[in-house]
């Protein structure tokens, strides 16, 4: 007989219909933690199937949006060609390439569309020069998913509020004092971009396509 208390505990931890809870517990012999792991794995497999994405990307989608496919698709649609590429290297391949789109969002997580809003892009190899600065502000709570994040996510969206961005910009400005000319150019462009986005929205988003 299925233990009612087990069913109750499982449904308190994950919001699923009763029949799904019964099925999961049967499959995992009443082990609640194993049932939750199985459910999450099945969700990730479903996302991979529907979005034709990698398991790694599907896991990020699941963490941020659960099974809200409309929000996942909206996130995908935001990844359009930018108007401005941040780079000190004229030999970089043309966009699209591996890197990060940058935009501003308001308090309701809507992308700011008013002028002079422009979407920016930066290449992964140049961003890696300052990745440690961005990682220095973690752990922090992702404002949309309310999940605790321990490091910058190169595969998904990273939200930064104004307080956090001020800390990042101060460190970037210190890094720009080093004698590497290309690094100085890139950091100066990045700081200008972040400051412009801060004027437009509550959050600046760096969205990775790795």
C-alpha cells in the first residue's frame, strides 16, 4: 500500500499531480529523494526533446523556468544579433559566435526597448579575462528563479542589480589600469556598456550561448 505520508511529503517538495507522485514513488520503492531526482531527470529529458537542446542547456532551463515552455521560448527568442560587438580584436570571427549577449530589463523582467537601448555582444575569450571579477560577487540569488547561484553561468542568463554592478565596475576599472592595451580597450567598452544599461533598467543581463 502506498504510504499517504510519503505522498504528502513528496508533493510538498515538488508540485505534481497525485497520480504522478504515486508513479514516481512506486518506481523508486518509496524513496522520496530518488523520486524527486527521477522527476527532475524526466523533466530535463522532456525539455531536450521539445527544444532540441543539450541536456546542459535543458537543466538550466528547468532550474530557471520549471516546465514553463513559453518562458523558455521567450528566452530563446531574445538571442538575436546585436547591434554592437564589444571587442578589442579586429580578427574575431563574425557574430554569431560563442560569447554573451548583454541587455537591460525592468523590475518585471521585461527587456527595455526604448532608445538608446541596443543589444551588445562580447566574445567568450575576451570575457574570460574578467570572469573572475564577475564570479567574485557570487553566491547570489537569481531574481527570476529565486535559486541560489554559486558562480557565473556561461550557458544561461546572469542577472545583476545596480548594487552588484557598482562592485563589478570598480574592479573592472582597477583591472583596466594594467598595461595590456587590448584588455584596456575591451574593459573600457564593457564598463561603458554596463553603465548605459544601468541607466535603462533595474537589471543588466549577460546571457551566455556556450
